[in-house]
C-alpha cells in the first residue's frame, strides 16, 4: 500500500440468504480482513427497518461501522455508487471496494489491494529495470524498487482492479468476458455476455477502485445527458422499445465503465484460483455449499455418521437415526425422520420428511429442476419419493412425484 494511514471503505450491493445467513453476511465478514477499513456501506432497495437490527448486530460483532443506504430508484451498478458518493467519501478513503452480493467466493480482498501496487511497480520500473539489467546492477534495482514502494500507488494511473477467474468455455458467455495482459494484468478488452466466445476469463463482480471512479461515472452520466439533449423524439417514438433509453443517472459498471476504459491503462485484474459461484437461483445457493466450507449442527454422534459431504444444517433441525444427508441445505425447524434421505436439495423452514422418504435431485445447480426445493412447512409423508421437483409452501405430499412443480 501507499501508506499505512490510507483508509479503505467497502460498498456491498445487498441480497438474500445463503447458508443460514443473509447473503450480505459473507462479503461483510470478508471485508473485516481489509487493512485500515473505516466503514462498510450496504446499498439496496429494502426498507431501512428491515436492516436495522442486522446492521446493529453485525457492527457490534465485527467492530466495524456498517451503514445501510436505501436507493430511491434504480441507478445502475455504477450509478448507485455515484449516488452515495458524498457519504462514501466522508472518511476520505484512498480505496473503495465494491462487491456484488450475488457471488460466493473466498473474497481475496487484501490480496487484490496489495496487487494493485505490484502492478504499479511493474509499470513504473519496467524500462529502468531493463537498463539496470543491462548493467548487471541488480543491487541498484533493489534499492530503487524499495524507495518507490511507498509512493508507487500515487503514481499509478489506474483507477481500479477487478477480481477475475477462468471458467469453462461453455459457461463463459453467461458472464462478462475479458482479455488481460498476461504480464502487467492490465484489462485490455471487456464485453458483457457476448454472443460469440471472447475469453474463458470472466468478471467475478468484486472490485477495488480509487476515488477517481466517481470522475469516470460522472463523465458517462454527462455524456448520456448530452445525447438526450441532442436527440429529440416524438411521443410515439418515446413509446417504442428501440428508442427508449436509460435515464442519464443510470450508469452500468460493466457496459458504461469497464468496456470503454479497457485498454487505456485504467483497469487491472487479479485472478483467483479459489472457488467462485454466482448466485442467481436456489440451485446456485446449494452449489455454494459444495464449493465452500460446510457447516453442521448435529444432534448426536449417530447422526454425524450419516451426514455429508457438503451439508448445511440450521438451528433446531432434528435429524433422525439412519438418515442420510448429502449436498443439501436444511433450514430452521426441519425434521428428517428415521432413515429419511435428502440429496441435492433445499428443505424449507418447518418442513417434515417422513420415515424412509427420499427428497433428491441430480444436482445440476444451474438447471431449472436440477435440485429439489421444498418451501416452508412442506410435509413429505412416510415412504414418499420426491425427485427433481419444486414444492411450494404448506403442501402435503402423500404420493411420489418426479420433475414437477407443485403449486
């Protein structure tokens, strides 16, 4: 880092629950590892009263100030950040983390922050290093490198670093694909969900920026206003989807910021080789249990031998003898009776699975019916099999079902 006194703030776009905790809990906990963290801001559309108790509790638990900011209307991923710029800059931070809450990963935030400076050193010293190397003056280079370390970030022209990961060619098009310089890690090209393959390197939705990001967002917003003023359309045209556009204060981080700034020595990448999963469906939530550390709350030693791998069990769940749980999420007050089986499933609050019953799926987490989901207070009676199905709350199943949505 440029200096130990440099402050950092984190902004998190909030979401729903996963692994028995609000989804926002996981990135908040990761932010605790950031050095010199001054504040965490949560941005969302929920009513403030819905977050009041949680924000107070998590602030006390982590001993880091956490504040919820409610958007009055959609501003876009970058516009939402800009909308609260005055509050975010209250502590005069040198770095601003931005995390999307719909991802689950190891969140290597301190490493991202440290690597920003590493890229600076490479950019600032590359030409001089070549000259020194020709003179075999390695000691001179070491001394020069050390003297620049504390000031390198201030000389760095870039405004941000993206967390990226390599995925399969087949799945890459579901995300923002990018091309980075293999040596300097500069972002050279970025396109959001392209129709044709660009790269197996994708955007993870985790960023660290300098305050200059606000200048970039302001510039885009001004351009949008200018275009709106130049082009006047009739009332009929305004109703047509082809001529409709976003308001000038609606700025998207991917299309409006990342794509235009790619290849201009403004953005850099940090590649993670750890787990990463985007959470868009209940199946993705179940998939995160497979990727991340499992959490178990077991009633007795006999049940322990029947549970796992990749199982999350919430409070007050009751697991009967002989039950088998694999790759599943068991929520509060669920009862799995004697010899019940749950595989690749999410079992909702206060649900009951009868003796010798099976609730299971194939485990294709991205498929519509790739996992079985039981809503709240669903009763599966004895010796009933539920496969690749979704069951809405307060239903009772006394016959077996397969690949159905039970309304």
